[in-house]
């Protein structure tokens, strides 16, 4: 079972739904810059990484949307998985733009570029974590070996 991101937020001025994930992120509808911040990028990258490891897909087998952040996560799952299986391969930016443009936005057109920019930020964070993971196995193996012999690394 995947973890969820239980965070909802609406702009106090225009009531637009969004997640203020960085100090440079204003409300995508009215431009208000709030003081409130939520570390959504880190959480979303963690979910994507966990899903890929556990399910061999960025999309979990089932996903309940219980918050606006869960809704954003489900859209990110779709974008990242489409990029992973794209044939022929394309850049992440191209895939994210294509999917965001295909979504039905209705009265939330303001979310279109917001989701695209969020996907790019989460992609950069996930790439960083994947690079760290690539270096981790040797360290983990060594720590496990030392633990077997009752030694701790200082």
C-alpha cells in the first residue's frame, strides 16, 4: 500500500486549489504569494521512488484520492509512468507537456502550467534521489557486513 499526502490548500484570496511547495510558487490563479509552504516535492518524489521499487511502476495498483495533494500525486503517477514506458522514448519535459495539454481543465485552467512546473520540480528531485540510490548499495552492503560482526562504523 502506498503512503498518501494528506494536504489540502486553497488560496485565501481567490479560493484556487494548489500546493504552495516553494517560496517562489505563487497562487497559480491570482498570483498571491503566501507564507505557508508544504514540502510536496520531497513527498511526491518519495512516493514515486517507492512505487517504482515496490510495484515496478510509478503508478500504484490502487490509489485513493483523499486530498488535493493525493489528486496531484495521481496526475504525477500518470505523467511519470507514461514517460517511463514511452516508445519511442522522449524527454520528460515533452511527455509532461503533452499529458498536461491533454487533460480536461474546465474551470481550473490555472492549474495547467502549475502542474507542468510541479512535474519538472518533482522530476529533478527524483533524479537526484535515484543518483543517490545508485551509490547506496555498496554502502548498505558494507554496513550490513559490519553489523554481522558486531562492529559499528563511526
